[in-house]
């Protein structure tokens, strides 16, 4: 399951530097798949391939936000999601729209950072 930032966010920015995947962005800021990852190209939902450095539209214009496709809940890096651990108002919470197993999160980590999965 990915993490999301609720509208209780006070825009303190404490979460952003804690993300090992650079999946957290300031409200209104464009993002890229390449930022904080080893990705050069990314496979789109329609099966096409695009440049990972292409700017993407902000998920939120008002609050910090998490790109669910880059979030691994810190799996493979830390015992718990670091954004939630440092958030002073507890607005980094599990996203029920993006429920995923630990195996899926580990596979995402490997994909984002160009690693081989360990069996």
C-alpha cells in the first residue's frame, strides 16, 4: 500500500527529504519518474515507453503529495515509512486506493533503483 498525504498537511516539508525514492513533492511542483531513481525510461499504463525525465503534472496544488507509483512505503530501506515517522501532524497515512503486498513494493524498489530481486 502506498502512503498518501492528507489535507491536514501543514506544508512543513519534513517528509520530503526522508523519502528514499523521491516520491514526495511540494504542492504545485512538477515531478519526474527519474528524480531520485535509476530510471531512464518508464513504461506507461498504455504500454508505451517515455523518457523518465519528462515533467509530470503535480498531484496536488495545495499540499505536499506522494506519487503512489514511486512509493514503496520505505520497504527495503527502513522498518516503517519515514514520511509518517517524521510528520508532526500525522497526515502521512496508508492510501486505501493503492493497496500492495510487500512483494510488489520490493519489486517496485528494484525497478526504481535498477536492482535485481533477491530470491
